[in-house]
């Protein structure tokens, strides 16, 4: 963690390990998936300590507060000291994970693919309800 002045947002997101490459971080910022202090921004925005950043990773919206600045991508344990996730964001992610698990339980995958006879039965059943 350094006290570097003038770190670009895309570089900080890459260093904090939110995105695998800087170009991916840049694409996400330009696509409106990253908001800085509640507003859409550009990849060259200067990151400041105490700023609120909202970003999307897959289907999860993550809200963080910047705690440190770094231009270099380092170990994940060091990168986690650069930010703090808000309690609301943690609760929302846990709730989404639980909902996802429940959806999987109610729609289990079969152990094997249906054979030809079973596929025909499924098709007749499907056409019966149309």
C-alpha cells in the first residue's frame, strides 16, 4: 500500500483485484458497471481515500469504501486492505447466495441424460400441455 497521488480508477480496480486486467476494468467503467461516489465516471478518474465505489461482478452488486491506494497488483491479502465492503453490500450478497442455493434445490439436475424413450415421453407430455 502506497500513498501515491493520482491513481486512475481502472488501475486501482485492477490493483485491488476486482478485475483480472486493466482493460476489463476500463470496459466495465465505460459500460456503466462502476459508479464512483454515486455517479458514472471515466477510467481516468483519480481515486481518493474515503470514496464510495459501486461495481458489478457477475450478478452481484458490490459497494466498497476506498481505504488505501496502490498502483501495483499484489497478493490478494494485501489487495483486501485497499478497501472495505459496506455491511449492506455484504448482507445483500449473502442473501443472493442463499436465494441461488434455494433455486438449485428446487430445480435439481438429473443424474443422467434421458434416453431416447424418455425423451419421447417428455416430448409427448410437453405437447399435451401446449
